[in-house]
C-alpha cells in the first residue's frame, strides 16, 4: 500500500475501540488460557515496559513496519523478534509512552521528532519475564535510517504492510517454552523470521485495527 493512502486512513484508528482479548486470543499460545487467573494476580505487581509499532515509508513509497531481532543472551527473550522498546525507568515520569519513545531511539536510532504516536493499544502480561508491556502505534512520514543498538539488537527487520496484513503470513509452529516442553502456537512469519507469543498477540490487535480502516 502506498504510504500516502495509508496515512489518510490510519488516523481513523484513534476513534476505534481496542479489540484486546479477542485479538490476542487468535495469536495466543494454548497454555495462556490455563494460566489466566494466575496471570491476573501476578500482573498486578509486574514490572512495566513500553514498545513501539512504528510504521513509515520506504523509497518505493510503500508502507513498512519495523521489528527487531534481539541478541542471543541468557534470558527468556533471547534471539526473539519483537518491537523496539524496553523497561520503564524513573526518568520516564510514570508514562509508558515516554518509555516506548526513549527505547525506540536507543534501540533503532529513531528520535522522537521523527515520528508521532498515534494510539496506545492493549497492554499484555508476559509471565516468563514478569513484565506487563504497553504497546503504542507510531507513524513517521520520513524515510528512516536505522542505527541498531549493537549490545541488544542483532538485526533490524523491515516488514511491508502488505506482508503484515496478508493471511499467508500467519502459520502454526512448534516452539520451546519456559515450562520445558514444546507446544504448537500461532505465529507470524516475516522475512524468514518467526514471531510468536506476546509480540504476535500485540501484532494481532494492531492488524485487526488496521483492517477496520484500510
């Protein structure tokens, strides 16, 4: 989709009701249902994080979304695909949008003045790391040049809006879990990368919102 067409329509998202749990359920690993009550209790005291789903034009005037591949490290999100973002810091002033903006600049080198935040979408709790993550939709009208944070980011992944919205980008895949077993989960596949779990659930809501206005 040409970026100008996207830009004219995407602003309508501001007036939409969030689809939260309904959208999350489509991309949810099966074990989340069994953990629902326990997750509600733990999420009340969870650490907080903010992430950014940033859309932008490329030189072909098509619309893209940026994701990151995290470095391999000793942690539950090692080598996973996610949004640029990270944990809340005191300097963020109790505003998770500020967290998402700050971390976006740190991880992919895009400063606040180069994009606008359109809307926050439904937060989601991640049991293995005990974080509740608040996602935001950002829009840049500029052709962006990314500079990855080498300590945390292995690669920057640019996903075309066409691929993101295509039903052929969704699949079922088998993944290891923090419980020591492998399970079949719904996932997205972009540019050869598998995206599952909380990131896929957040992407699912953003996709459902976009499909209402595009």
